[in-house]
């Protein structure tokens, strides 16, 4: 059997933690929990006050990964240019699907959510939960775009919104 070997991340490396988004590994520390010594990546999340400890042996389980390549981000922008795909199912089911995509940490799936939930001012009003979900997806995507393109969150958000408005 070919078990996936844990990737080694370095201190200072920018990573994506699917449940919370983009962060930076600020140190690797050892802790002893019930007499078992474990090493952890200490990840400072970009949104400020959140610091996460990921056991080295659980990094694949939680989906910790390097930020995307420029090629993947280009693919995301191509997805944003496409027509939204709105499935005609109840909002609660769609919301569940969108949630799954957002928390997958996959920028392509998050891009699909941003594209599908985006509304121009001329379009019908969205529900509060649709707007909330759009904001979460947009922020997640913008933070990764900013990290990949070495720009800031606001410029990345603007680039995404400009792409969406051009449709």
C-alpha cells in the first residue's frame, strides 16, 4: 500500500487550512498530552486572532496544504467568468452543497460558490443567508488569491469582483 507521506512544512510557509482559510506556520512545537509526545504546526490564521495547532501526524486528515499554484488561480478566474450554475433545488440543500465546497478548501470549488452566489445590483435581492455564504466564500478565495499573487486581501477582492461584474 502506498500511504500518503506527510508533507514537511517550514516555518514562515503560507498554508491553507480548509476549515479556516489561509495562515502562516509560525513555529513547530512539541507538547506532551497524556504522556504522548506530539509535534504540532502552529498556524497563525490571517484573519487575526486565530491560532491553530495541527499535529504533524494529522495534517493530511485535516487537509493542511500549500497555497495553490498560479495556474490553479488562473483556472479559478476562468470559472468566475462562466455563467452561474444554479440548481433548482431547495435553498437548504444548495446551502449544504455550498458549505461543503467552501470548507473543502479547494479554490476551484470555492470559486464556483462565489460565481453562483454573485449578484449584480440589477439582479433580484438575495436572502441574508445567501449573502453571508457569498461573503465567506469571497473572503476565503480572496485570501488565497492574495497569497498566491503576493498582493493584499483588498486588491484580490477587487480583482475577483471586477471579473464577476464583467460577465
